[in-house]
């Protein structure tokens, strides 16, 4: 567990606690059938998506592999448990222009509108957004310096639409130093989980069938930037990627965009 973040360790603990609450056996007595029953419980009773169930499976696989390596158990019950087949491309698909407009229609306040517009026009990571203070914003250039992975600073920008929504939101809120603050005293910065819940509520109101989450907004930003003609190196810098290959995963080219580029340059 060395090198893992506090959040990752917390998630591991929660998943293992959930498993223990359903499979109330001594660790040496747990069988493959017990684990299959638990996976069924996650799908049928908790109604988790395949991607979430796979996260539980991965956690259990790591846990039982460690028990096996330490000779705490004689037989690893996870050896016969296969991973789920997940359509990664579908899960990673960015919001289409129509879906983004629907999401905007699902907003009920300037705070929600500002959150959606800032995320989709800046490409910020969740932890970066929650760490921004209002006094860090350069309104004239519509930019802000954020602290990214590896404690590396970079400048990100936001759209005119995001600026207008932010101005409206900030003018009517009660207080707080954070760009996105909670509604209750002492008006502390919204937690990452609070931002996730806010986006999920907006998506549900908008009638989105899939879960709306911060990383999806970042993915949508990258794809929109690529379709708009932005150089991949510039997108890489704005996203804070050290490897351009990672940027190519985020920036997805639609077939219609490929044809448009061909017609423009070749035909």
C-alpha cells in the first residue's frame, strides 16, 4: 500500500468493509462462490454499473493476492473470478454538442451554470477546480494558475460564457474565498465529492442516461478543442499532460470531423 494516496486507501477500506458486511466469514474460509454471490449482490441489489463492480473486483483481487503472498490463506478464491468486459470507449465518450446543451438546460442556478461552463471550457481536473480562490482569477485574460499533478503550476483559461456565469454567481452568493464555495458558513470550498454530486444532479435533471462527472467535462473540453483546430501540443499543455499520448486518449476525433478536415485540406 506504499505510495497510495489517502483517497485511494479510503476507497479500498470502504470496499473491503462492504465485502465483509456481506460475507461474514473468517478470511481463510471465504470461497470463490462467496465472492460470486457478492458480485451478484453489487449488480442486483446495489445496482452498480459494470465499471464500479470491476473496481470492487480489482480491490478484492489485490487483497486476496496479498493474503496469498503472505501465506495467510492456502488458496486464493479470486483465481477463478474473471474481469468484466467493459466498453472503455463508450464509457469515455465525450458529451456531444446536443448533450452539452441539454446539460446546460438542466442547471437551476448561476452556481450550477458557472460550474458546468468553467469545467467544460477550462479542462481542469476536479482537485484543481476545488483549489481555486476568487482572488487568483485574472478576469481580463479569463485565466487562472492552477496547481496540477506533481505540484506543477500551469495557466488555464475559461470562456466568455463561463466568465459571465461566474460573475453572476459570485454577485449573488453569501460569501467564501473559494471560486466554488459551499452555501453554509463558513462558506468553505466545495469538496471534490460535492462537485461530483452537483454534476450528477444536473445530469439527472437534464435527462442524461449516463452519469455526468468532472472527468467527462475535461474529456469533452479536449475533444472540442481538437475539433476546433487547436494544436495537440497546446491541448497537452492546457490539460497538464506530460505525455502527448495521454492527450490523444482524451481528444477523440469524430468521423464527421475527420471528413471535414479532409475536405478542407485535400478536396
